[in-house]
C-alpha cells in the first residue's frame, strides 16, 4: 500500500515540478516543502537530492536548508520566486550533509543570515573537503562557485526567533544522521521541518558519523511536539504516523535485531543477513540495508572510523557588515561550543560525570557554553528578528566518558551517543 501511495503522490505533484526537478508542496498557509528528486547527486539536480522547507512571512521568507551547491541554491531561489516576492532573510542549516549547507555562500551573497547548531558547523568543517571531492566527481562543472561558508549564528541545543509575527524554534536534541542534526518547529501551523531526522519513502542511511541511538532520541523529541505536518529531509511532507513508521520504527527494528544477533554470537559478516524485510518497500533498500546493519554492528563493537582531525572552530562575532546592520544596533557575539568528537563507545546513552579537570591522559580544555537568558536582537534586511539566546554561562570540562577509548583530543565531548 505504501509504494502505491507514494506513486500516487508523485503523479499528483508531477505538474508542480520547477527548476532542476524541484517540486513545490504546500503543507499549511505560507508553508511549503521544496522536494528534490530521489537518487544520487547529479549535474541535473545540482546536489539538491533532498527536501527543503520554506515559510513566508510579512517581513521576509525563512528557508530551511541551503541547497547542495551554489547553483543548487540558485535553483532553490528560482523555485521560491514562483511562490513569493519576499526576500529570503534567514537560512537554517539543519545538519552537516552537503545538501543542508553547501549553498550557504549563495544565500550570504543575497544578504540572508545563516543559522545552524554549533555541532553542525563543526561537522561541516570536518567533512567539507571530503564532500567537495565527492561532489566534484558527481556534479562536475555544476559545482563551480561552491565554496564553504559557515553559519553567522551557531547555537548549542536550542534557539528561537520571531520574524513577521511567526515564531521559529530550532532544537538540536541529539546526534542523528549527522552529529549536528536539528529540527525547526513552527507552532503557529504545528509544522516541523525535520531535516535528516526523518526520511520518507526511501531507506535512511547510517553513516560513519551517524548515531542510531541518538537518532531515536532526536525523533522522540520531535514527536513529543505532536506535529500536524512533518516536512522530512527526504521525500514528501507527511504526518507523524508515516514519519514514525519509515524512520523510527526502522531504526528500532534494526537495533533490536542487531542486539539479538550480537547476543547470539554473530559477527559483522553475518550482520548483513539480519531480517529487515518489513522495510523492503522503501526505495534504496537493497543498496543500504546491509550497510546500515554493519554500521550498527560496528558501533556496538567499538569499530568506528572518525575524521582524522577536527579543526578548531574560532568564535566569530554575530554583527553583520555595516551595510547590513541597522543604525544604532548592538549585536553581541555568540560564543561557540565544539561539536561532540566521535568516539568508540557503547551505543546506549550513559550518564557522564563532569569534574572540573580532564582524565589523566588529556589536557584541560576551554569551557563549553550553554544559553541562560534571552534578549538578543538579530537583523535581516527589511525586518527586525528577535532571538534567543544572548547570555551564556560556562560549564566545566568533561573527562573521557566511560567506555571511551583515549582519542585525541580527549576531554572535549559532551556526547553520550554512538
């Protein structure tokens, strides 16, 4: 039944396709899903093989996810112009995958302000070179002009702002498909833009940087809002029940069957044979099911590949250039928090003690930062955007969590997830 419904949806919206195969789906008043095609990144789709979000307000539009390349962002903008004449004044990167952020430089040139979790920015920096190498092979000349550009505003676990009377709540509850995955909640229409926390109509993929345990926690944080509309990171907008079946139920099933496989003495070679057939209706099942099984097995058994190094994320001031800052505005800098370093540890959340010094094998680190009070005024062309947080308080350094191997640099991760 599900494949039939998906095929019916594709038929119904076929006439709405715009530039580079992007399809517009209205999910609520002034609220849209911009749906890129399934399949691999290509010169035809410009790296936009994902779903993006758009909310139009009286003071400008908010775009959820920037596009997979500079030209991919241009294609998204061409689609947006068929919907509204309002400028895009805020762009939210919901994660570290290339189609979530590599279009940032285009939107910066348009005067938009870019927001992402600090964990997403750290992941973007760690994988930018690898992603661009991959895209140069897949997109060829279509990648020309694409340069990494990182968020103007980074937040720890939550952030909110109001534009044109519409409130946007950004939350990063846990690492999921990528370490910095966030969702965007618009309470006025009970719509959640889930980014890569939700996949619809195709099998999700577990990467080296993914966390199946954290992914379930992130999904549950989103589901607790009881959204009426879910705009996923891949596929059409849907309801919570469908999102749960195609994403959370699959993750839980895979973890349960893999736990049984490991408890029964199974090895990584046999892990690909665990039964996932209940989800074979999803696109890309044959290509991804075995890889996902090995990914979960590896995390549980301490076999994990991580980026060789994580570049330091130097704090940048939030104030925009003088030409974009309204007269008399004072916008204080927001401190940044490093994203969790990926470690080989058990794939079950564990409490972490937080003494003021690091484990004997590690140096002291700079304190992390957490929001404590609202009030910052952010600005985008033609509007005033009120946002939080603005005041921050330091928390103490952390030792290596129980079960972690000593990795370099130690002591800098608040992560509890594999």
